[in-house]
């Protein structure tokens, strides 16, 4: 069996570009076992790697695409795209990832503010109850502490 050239394996992003899908969709296919992938240690930790032949077969069976495994292994995402189109596509992917990250941060921050608002409303309710209790004691009760 010939040695496997891991340098030709595709990342999730490259696979997504070849299939015309989002990275999340490709990741779901991998996790569901519909698309075979191996894990490799990448720059930021473990990442999935897919063989071009597997991607070509998956694209043909699942989406009716005619992909050439040889073309897929030759270069990065967007094989067959002009250089400026590939660059714009990469920028779009980065912007989408960034927007998703900011949306998650915003949701977490919103939850923090809701919790803080609830705490402040409880304090206000406690202070209002204490004020009502003091007012019910009358003037001399408040002044002399009786």
C-alpha cells in the first residue's frame, strides 16, 4: 500500500469550498459519519483532514457533483477560481466566522446583563419593602427607633 501524502489532504474549509457548502455543514457530515475524515494536529489544535478521493465520491453521491480528486489535491479552496475570487471567498469565510464569534459573545454578554438587571431589581424590591416597613412605624417610631 503506498504511503499516504497527508499534505494533499483537504481541510474542512477546502472541502466546503469544493462542495459549495458551509464549513459547519461539512463538519456535521463528518461527525455524523457520512463523510470519512481523520484528525490531525493543526496550528490551533486538532482538525479534520479529508482525502480528496473521498470528497469527490461524497460530492458525486450526495450532491451529484463531478469533482476530480486530482484537481482537489492540487491546491487550496476554490480550485478553478480566479485568484481575486479565491481571495474574496477566503475573506468572506473569515468574516462569517468572525460574525458568528461576535454573535456568541453578544449572547453571553446579554445573559450577563439580564442577570445583573434581575439582581438590581431584587435589591430595589428589598429597599422598597424596608421603606414601607419604616413608614408604617410612624414618625416617633422612626425617630426613636421603637
